[in-house]
C-alpha cells in the first residue's frame, strides 16, 4: 500500500506546485492607439476628480498617503512613443505611476501627464495576485486605415475619386501610391516589434517576473480613431448623403484584432475597443456614425465573449466643454479684432494693440465668470480632441477598460 500512497501524495504535490507556478504567471496587458492613448491630462487636474462625490474614491486610489500620484505595488510599464517620423521612438520603463501619458521631445522622460494606462494599471494591480506588466505603444496622429493598417487588410487602395483629385492637383499618382504603401502598417509593425522585444526579456522591465512561471498576454486595449473620423477621403459620404460611410473602419478593426492575436500568438486574448467619445453624449452626425463603426466588430460571432466595445462618451465633461466653447469665442474675437472685422469695434482699424487687449479682456470677463475660469484651470489642460486634457475623464476610461477586460478574463 505504501508505494500507492506515496504516488498519490507525489501526484497532489505536483498539482500544488503546478498551480503555484500557474498563479504566478506574469499578466501582460497591451495598450495601443494614437494621441488619446498617449494621454494629455496633466497631473495638475487631479483635484477636479475629488470635486465630484461619485469619483472622489477614484482620486483616493490615484494618490498615495503623501498626496503624490500613487505608485503601483506590483505593476510595471514599458511605454514606446515618439515623433511622427517614428525614427525618434524612445522607451520609458518603471513601476506604474503618473507620468506615462503624452511626452515631449524626449519620450523616455516623465511628461507630467496621464492617459488611461494609469487607472487601468492600478485597477489590474488591485485585482491580480500575479505581477502585472503594461506594454504601451502610442503615437499621435495615426490612422487605422494607414499607419496602423493591419497586414491581412491588404494594401490601401485609392478610390477613383481620390485619384481624380490627385490628377486635378497635378500630383504624380504613382508616387502618391508608393508613399502610401511605404507608410501603410508602419506603426502596426513598430507596435508588434516592441511587444515581442519586451516579452523576449520581461525581467528587464518587470523585476518580479519569474521565468519558471512564464507570462500570459491577458488583454489588449485599443484607443484611437480621431484621424479616421475626420478623413473624408478614405471614408466618403454614405448612402444617406449626410454622414460618412465608416464601414471600412469596422472591417479594418476586425482585421486588426485577428492579426495582433496571430502575431502575438494569443488567439483568445481579450480585446477592448475604446470607442471614441470626444464631444460626449451630445455629439451628432459623423461622430455618431463613426462610433457605431468602431463598436461593430464586438458584435461579430467570432469575437463573442472576447471582444468588448467600451463607450467613452459618458466620461466626457460637459461642464468643462461649455467653458471651452466660451473660450473659443474669446479666441475668435481676438482674431476678428486683428482682421478689422466689421462686426467688431475695430472695423475701421483704428484700435491699437493695447486697445484691442483691453477690449478683449472686458469681453472675456463678461463671457466667462471667475468661477468658470477657476474650474477650467482645475479640470482641463488640453483641447477637445484630447478629451479637454481632463484627468477625471482619462481616469474613468482606464477604470472602465480594466473592468471590461477583467469581465472577459472571468469567462
């Protein structure tokens, strides 16, 4: 009986050892996209989060006991970003904290901003028993139809209307095609190459990585879209004669999901589509059409249960947007004064620079109250296409992405 007993004991010990190793697998999450994935919310706008009782607990998670941005206990990040050409890419690495948002001329240095990665990583750190590694690749001004174009989508094909327009402008069509072909998929390749490079030696970025336990690619977060939204050449007006037809974006997104899963050898990797939310819930026209096209792949049968579309429009700050619209009127008036517009006191051009400044100062004071000006400084730090640079918005997005990813992991 003893040999059988020892065999049984040995079997269960092996099971426990295997389960222990499995539980320590490094959880890897990839975040990719354009400028909003970079993140343009300055750290100085954190206080605005605490003004709302509903989000005050979120701010508490984002700050340490010393009042400074929290540092994740068991989460690390590798962040590849750079300038448009792509030849000035740089990597920032370290424990996850604030400062891994959009960066300046040196992409390896803290930019004083956050994107969705901050609260996403903090939420994953809190939810996981295993160490967490975020691999973030983001560059501003990139489209899915060109720079992030997935390989299986094939080459970008100019429409007859586009070719006719080039010819009208006196451009060399063949040169334009060659330039487009060279640019197509370039940043998709940068993204995949960087992820593979990090995962070839995870311990370089994440000291807690145990090679014996290995790693698991546990999620992919995509936040992009503005360059496609405003691209009237690639996405012409649809059958309704009013809004653009963005169905091609849906096809490209589906190809993208398939391709990254194949290239990273993660066939069922949970994939979150962050649906572009600039303009908030009041947006109309092309913006609404584009959002539907962005979210559409999540409804495909092949992606059931492992692709989720997370709407970010609910996180848009309407009150900051209203102030921003007033600020736009002030800027417009400054331009009109200089152009001697007939609808301003300077229609005859007699106002000197000092008089224009004084007029503009009074105009702004009548339009924007001191309370509104203070609120803007407290909560906003960038333009509308960057979600007003509002940390509250980016924090809510990151949290929502994490929740959607975790829900898919449960399944």
